[in-house]
């Protein structure tokens, strides 16, 4: 079984329904793939990272996340680094060892 960790901002989750394209793509893949989704959305210009778990047709125990950062790319590098650190820590805590990381 191949495990894929998806980190993306345009995924339909409980926080903000987005285009269905990414979810449909995961649904079309082989049953030999296990998907773990980390869907993130900017929510205002300040605030910590918070997350809720959700399930969908592609798998269970995904994460819908919100993070605060200024608009227009200000502090983008430090915000994305903090988001990556959060995702890594959560994946390690849950024992997720991906064979592939897909981000967009």
C-alpha cells in the first residue's frame, strides 16, 4: 500500500467548501493508495494554527486547518514554515509515514 500525504489549500473541507477537483482526483485513484489530506486556509491576519478532523470518500482522519497571516504574501515564508512544522508534527504523532508528499 502506498501512502500519500496531500498538503493543499483548495480542497473541500468542513471549514470552507472549495472546488471539487482535488477531491475528485483522489477518488479516482487506485485502492492501493492511502490518502492523508491536510487542507489549509488563511483566516485573517493573526491567529495560531487550528485544525479539525474530517472524513470523506478519499479517506478518514484528514485535517482541515486555518492559520493567520497578513494578506498579499507578507510573512509568507515564516507562515508556511510554521504550517509545514505543524503538519510534520501531526503526521509523526499519528504514525503517518508517507511514500509521497503532494502539495499545491
